[in-house]
C-alpha cells in the first residue's frame, strides 16, 4: 500500500507581471475564467482527488486568495436572507484548518517555493498544483489529479502530468526523457531537464503543472544549486530522484489551457463559456456574430 496523498502545495507567490495592469492589486490566481478564479479550479481539482489539506505558498499582496476560501459573513447573511446563491459560497469555503499558508519571502524559483512548505508537508507524499495550468476534465470524465492519484495507487513513487507540445515550444517548459510505456497513459521517466534549448530537448513531452512527489524531494531541494534562469528548479531536484524511486508520467485525458499567457486565458474563457449549459448557446451565437464582422 502506498501512503495516501492528503496534502497539496500551491505555489502562488508569483507577481503575475504578464497580466498587468489587471494584477497590480489582485493576485493573478484570482483572475476569473467565466466566474471562478483560477485558484478555485485547482482547489476543486484537488478536492475531487481526495486531497484534504491545501498549502498555499504565498507572498505579499496575496491575501485575497486566502479570503476566497474563508467564510464571508456579510455575503452569506445577505444571500441567506434572499434565499438563493448559498451553494456557490458554500462550495468555496474550506473546513477550518484545511487551508494553510507559508510565505516564500524571496522569489528564488519553483523549487524554492515548494521547499518553503517542507515543515507542513512533513513525511508524506504530496501533490503540487501550478494554478496557471487549467486542467479541464472531458465531459463525464475525471480531473487530472484524480487520474494521477489512480495511477499512483498502481505504481507509487513520483508522478508528473505531461503533454506533447510543438517542438518550438519545448524550451519554455520542463521536458521529460520517456522510458518504458506502462500503459496508454502511463510512461516511465528516465530523465528530466528544465527549459532545454530545442536541439537538446529529450522529447516534446512537457511537464504540465501537476505533480505527486515523495517527501524526500524536500531534502534534495535543501542543498539545491540554481538552475535554468538562475532559479532553484523543482525539475532539477526531481531529476535527482530518478533511479532512487519510481518515476512516471501521466498523460491527462482532458484539456489543458495555459492561463499563464493572455492567449491561453482567452482560449480557456471562450472554451469554458461555450461548454456551459447556462450560457453556451448564447455564447456561440455571440461568437459567430462577432466573427462575421458584426458588432
Ligand atoms: C514551471 C516548471 C516547468 C513546467 C511549467 C508548466 O515553469 O518549472 O517545468 O513545465 O511550470 O507550466 P514556469 O512556467 O514557472 O517557468
């Protein structure tokens, strides 16, 4: 039996400079795709996978994220009096103690952000969610982390979610060297490299922002040197775990939107709005009208 994955780390200390001025006074993780902030998509995905404790690695100006999962007394009283809309608020509120924050203080990279959560992660396997990567299940299907937790039940060890990108994009990501194919969606990982030049990339399969890692990675991160971009890289620490513990990649059966870029964000907004039962038809008509050149 593999120890269950009960905790998840969400690195949310980034400044969100790509979305300025929208992110001047609000965290980028609070930008909404249709009507849910990005961070809530990630937390909902974690809850669906059976994860109970959410650890946010935050920084200055990020309190709105924590408030989002708190009880909003004035709102709840008002909505209760009106007799509607309570479910939306209740779906966000966390059980006391299930949201924990630690501060990163200095932006030294993803590996450093994860290391900041070491005392709370303790001696357990844990998940990581990069909320910029919006992972949407197929209709009737399960979310990315739930699929990973299921794979973890079979192979244990460490898992990352991967997807294929065009070759010219590999240098923006962590890239895997794939080994033996275990099943349609599961592959062994024999190597990992962060943001390689295109010619040196071992494949076009990139790490897409979801991880299940064993706590030993924290000890590797402890003495970690700076890597790509002068930052302490999680990918480098994971690379050093290969060979000491099982390491697999899961290809998510679902859709991924890169909400760290404006284009990806617009694509996600459109796709999710079109898929919504309460507005999809109207959005389609609206989109067709706009594409036809009408205003
Ligand atoms: C991070 C990781 C990278 C991963 C990417 C996914 O990079 O370091 O391995 O592929 O997220 O979004 P970042 O986007 O923070 O530069």
